[in-house]
C-alpha cells in the first residue's frame, strides 16, 4: 500500500517531478530546537467539537491539560449532535440501529467504533449539555422528537438526547468558544495561534509530546499520559483532496483552515490512513426549509434539465453535480398547491407562510437562517421563476416542466421511473423554487483507530500515547456521503469520542 510504503520517508533528496509520493506522506526532519518546554499530563490538539469536550473532561478527571489551537479562537460548525439514552432504550433496538448505520455506510465502518458512540453518547451528551448551559451557550436538548422520521420507519424503543446549539447563525463553533472559558476555569492552559507541527516520540515509538510553533519559536509540550489529536479534516489541503477525493474538485468549500495537520502528524508517527474510499459531507441545508431537503419535487440543473430521480436524498445530490459546469448547483421546483399534492407523502412540509423565512425577497424578521444562503423564491410565471433561480436555459426549462407535467398526468415517469405518487404537476401559480448550492462541508475519514480511539500502526497495533478523535479519526463511515439516518450523528460522535478519549487517558 503506497501510504504505508511512504509514511516514514524523508523529504530529503526527492524530486517532485519524478517522485510519485505525495508530499504530505513524507516525514520531515524532527524539530530539535525549542524556545520553551512545558509539562502536562495530556495535550489536546485542536479546539473544536471533539477537542474542547476532551480537554474539559480530562481536567475534571484531575489531569493537567494543555489545549493547542492554531487559530485565534475555537472553531467548529453544525448545530445538531445526537446521542442515545441507554437507560431508557431497548438494547436489541440499539443494536439494530448500529446495524443500520453500518449498512448505511456500505458495510465498511468498524462496528466497534459505532458501538463506542452508541454506548457512550448518552452519558457524554448529557454531560455536555449541562456544561454548555453552565457556560452560557445557547443550547437545548430536543431529545427524541428530533428523530421522529427515523422512528416512524423503524418503531424502535430508543430514547435520544439531541444537543442543539442555535438557532442559526449561532452554531457549535460559538458554543465551543463559550466552553473554552469554562475549560480555562478548570485549569486547562489554552494556547491559541499555536499550530502543532510534529508529534514527539521516544526511542520505542511512544508518543510523548508535541512540537508546536509559538510566536517566539517552537514549544515542546510534554504529555506524560498521551496526546489527543482533534484537528478536523483536510478540506483545505488541495494535494490531500486531489489524492483522496478527486471527484469533488469542482465543489466550493464551506470552511477554511482544515489542512489535514493531524492526519499528517499521525502518519509521520507511524499511523495509517483507513483503506476505503473517503466519506465526505456535501450539503446545502440553508437555501430552504429542512423539511424540503428530501421532498421529491421536480429537480433541474441550471441548464433547465432534470438529472436524476427526485427520490434520491439531498446528501447524495453531489454525485450528480460534480462537473465544472454544474459545480453543485440545482433547483427544486413546485407550485402553490404543493401541500395538497404532497398530502400522501408522509412529510411535514413547511407551509407557505413559513416558507417566507427562507425567501430573501420577503420583508420579515427571520429566525434560524443564515443571511446570504437562503435562496427560496416565488413568481407568477415560470419564466420569471427561472430568472430568479438563475436557470441559464429558460426555454429548455419550460419544455422540461411541460414534459414533467405530462408524465405526472399519466402517472408514468418515462425518464427516471419516479413513483406516480411523487409526480406533482407544476401548474398552479404562483410557482416556487429553491436554488440549492451543494458545497463540500467536511471530510469525515481519516486515520485508523480502535474502539478506544488509539491510533493504529501498519500492523494494526496501538501507537502508545496517541489518540485521534472526531473527523480525522477513521473507521466510523465508509459510504459516498455522511448518512442522514440519525440527525446529528457526526457532531454526536465528535463529542462522544472526545469524552471517551479523556476517560481512557485518565481512568476516570
């Protein structure tokens, strides 16, 4: 495997024009000169959704903790985080859910990693919600109510905790900033603007610390018990993206600063990347109401053409929109009679009055939306709607709507085979549309870990003193995209992994 072959190779003497090894796989020479040395029990790298809870829990368990962050403040995204209340859930049903999540990721995850989330998330999220309230963050627990769709499909006896930081534009990043104040009160030393550059190992390969770059030179952070890497994904490292996810090269990026620092440091220390196709999130959850994300209304590209079955979930739309021409853009089209026409869909769609919250042309006070990302429109004519939605080929669009209406009237979709009940004619003005822009949200694949979040070497053995949590830790997914079966699964697993790693390192 090329990754393992080159994971320890030095950059010295290599020719970038002839060397097939990507530069991020080449181990640099060690940092040997330090402006200062600091001693801790545990060093956490990354002040995000797994790292901040990890540092806080470790401190509460009595450890002396340093939290290193390359940015000037904590950083994270998203709103919903899910966990399972085991004390009020049927054990067999929980295992059924775990099996569903394994299947949703093409049977590629390590089941024991999903078990780690399932069996520890209730405790972790209950603790996080309490601490977040104490810290003054905007947080609520939506409990099981947020998972009504899942439990309607699968009548399991499962009770959820659902940590929600919001409403938008407030998000988990803002909450982590608030929690960092509590972290410092608990005695954790936070070092902002201090990017970690390398892991420090002893002669036996044990990870004993971190070399980080401070304003006056490198700082050596010794970690008596271990290092937890929580640096997020590699979306902003073009070389890594081209190597692991070349298909999404034409999608815009949502975030900055995610340069795969943790992946690189772990690989250089002897770790390995998971050996399945990498999973990513490519979503648009802001252009219109959440209830419309998977509604099977007619969908067209900006060239006016339908392009797939409308029964495909929004999380998979990126698979159809990867060309330079498309760049993740598409539109959902419906009319003013949409509620009546969708009455048999078993979907709780927002009504027309609620839709106004996502319509930039409406002069109203908005709640829970991000200005600049809402793109829901209405118009008296299809031509005018196409103009608002930025559809480039209006004539093709009009012809497509007429053809679609003919198929809806006949109950037979001769293009993509959408079932008759989902074929909703577009013939009652005013007409509505949502212009969605699928962008690369976050990568959620990374280095090999075990159920204790210990990083594994090329032989599958734990690297002593080294843990990885959150989106740089691999083995939790394995599909084309992040499964949306459990609302808030990713943030829920981030919080839980940080919490579990802290307990593992402290024995708390």
